[in-house]
C-alpha cells in the first residue's frame, strides 16, 4: 500500500492543529499564565511534524483508494489525539500521558469524558484547548459522514449518497460542499456564543461553551457544567443549540439555499424530535409525580439532560443518577440511540433504527403474505440491497464491541455499573456515565490507567463507526 497520500493529508491536518494552538497560547499570555510557553513549544513540535509529513510526501498522484481511505480515517484521528495530548501532558496540571491522551481523545471524538478535577481553577489556555479540540472534531465528523463514510459504505452510510449528489448539483465540487458546511458550522457557533452572552455568560465562557455545544462535545469550564450558572436562559440556549448540532447539517445547507422543506419533512429529523419529545414528557411526568418537582423546573432539567444525552453532548444539570431507576434506565437507552447522520452527534444514529424498522416491517408482511414481494424503503425510496445487511452488521458489531469493552473494564477492576455505563458512554461518545465514580457528579480520574486506555479505544471505535477501525485488523485488508 502506498502510504504517501495518507501521510500527506495527515501532515495538513497537523498543520491545522498547530495553528489552532495559537488561540490557547494567546489566552494564557493575556491572563499571565506560564502555560503559554507549553503551547508555544507544542506549536513548534506539531508544525514540524506536520510540515515534514506534507513536504516529504508531496508531488505524487493523490487518487485515494478505498484501503488508503480506511487508513487515513483511523490514522488521522489517532495522530490528532496524540499531538492534541501534548499540551495537557506538559502543562502545569502535570497529567500523566494516559490522562492526557484520554482527555485529547475525548475532545477530538467529541465524547466529553474528562479526567481533570478543579476545572474552575484550571489555566484558561487548557480550558480553551479542550473546547477547540471538540469543535475541530465536530466539523471533522460532519465532513467525514458526508464524503468518506458513504464512499466506504460503512454501516449503511451509503444510503446518503443520493442526498449528496442532489446537493452537488448546486455545489459541484466536494471542496465547495465542505466549505459551505464549514461556513454554516462557524455561523452557528458565533450565533451560539452571542446568545450565551446575551443570557449573561462572560465572553470567555460563552466562546468555550459555544465551541462545545455546536460540536455536541460537552466540555465545560466548570466542574458543575452549565449548572454552575444557575441561569434558566443559558439552559434553554444550550438545549436549543444541542438539538441543532444533532440534526443533519446538509439540510441546513438546503435551508440556506432557500429550501427549508427537506428539514421539516426529513424522516430522520422527525424520528429524532419525536424520541426527544416523548422522552421529555415521560421524564417530566415521573419527576412531577414521584419527586414532586415544580413542572417548569422538571421540564427544563429533563429537556436539557435528555437532549444532552441523545446528542452525545455530555453537559449535565444535576445528578440525574439520583432520579430513580426508571429514569436511569431510559437515559442509558438514550445514550446509545444518538442523533442524526451528518450531524456532530454520536451513538448508533437514528437512520439505522429507521432501516431496522423498515426491514422488520417487510419481514412481518412476508410472514403474513409468503408469496408477496416487499421492498424496504427509506425516505420514500427503495433501499439499495446492501444497506439492510450493512446496518444489521453494524448493530451486531456495536453490541459485540460494547460487550467486549464492558468485560475488559470489569477485568481491570471496575464495578458492574461503572464498567457497563463506561463502555456505553465511550462507544456512544456521550461523556458522563452512571454511578458514583463516572456519573454526572464524578470524573474518570479515579479509574486505573488501563481502563483509560480501554475507554480511549472505545471512543475511537464509536466515533469512526466501528467498521472503519476493525477493517484494519482483517488479514484480507492487507492483501491488496
């Protein structure tokens, strides 16, 4: 296999990462924190390796094959996590490399799990760097879901090839499509920051939280997350923009071009919003009847936490682990459901449940009418033949990887609830787990290093849709 195109693109991504380090360095300089020197050194190191990879592999034919695309996807996220970990490792926080890599992987995969205790007093550069990592990971996953995943036919994503071709009539080149989506992403981030500021949040906090809200990442600048502000308007703003981050960005592009109907009619969006509304209604009813909570407060807290969980953001408002077994069970289910394909959210994704529903419906009809011919449809169109098999394979692998992660975490000494919710939150890229240790009120700091490495692997698996990573370990992959 020719690695030169892969290494060339990784070099470009590292150069982008090195430029992103300038902002946190400037923040530390402004507030007089010594860590600005750490960021300066990290800029030099990252730019050196990025430039070296780019220059030494330039000037070749860059038609990327399927094998190279798989390699590029996995290696680029690993490389960005490694270099993104350097500021954490060398900062005044004195983090071990296991902790630093975990934090960087959690950032770039927009998971939102953290090992840092005392965020309220952490250096501003580090707080901003965590937010920037999530923001970069968010735009990265949108572009990957629109261009790379349908091309690689990963987990049924090939179903979105037709949607892309429709948009490419308006925007002929992939680069134009990417830049248009990027502009929408930046615009929504700025709008989110301004709204936070209007609601009473300080400029720095508004910037950091807007970066992690639109990317559905969930890193906060405070240990208590957004509950620190005790401001209902901030909670409502976060809930709204997390919902926006959980829906397909390609539909926003159509809306910007004057056609808002696809956003209103899209099956994924309807299913997504229906699940959110139903979950909020059930949780509010439970909180009002069982905990005698005031209705408005119950709606605000339930909507915030449910949207945060289903989009995989990971912001928390109160310890929902104490809301009763029914709510905890519902939240565990929402962790793995996820948002829409083509969004910044994580999890299994809504469209796969739609495909599963269509396949099961067809199977039931075949049982009733054995001689009938029934074809599963998605968004009013017949599904390509390979989509149902691809989606079923994804469900199987998702369950298998979740079980393997949970077993591995139990093996290294974690209790049942921590191991199960830790595996779920890692592979679904959600953030906080359940229980006293890694729950909404805890952090991943007390876990052994071995558990952090396992969880880091789980985060990468989940973010890259499982197949993209596991295919590299198949012997047949290397025979071409």
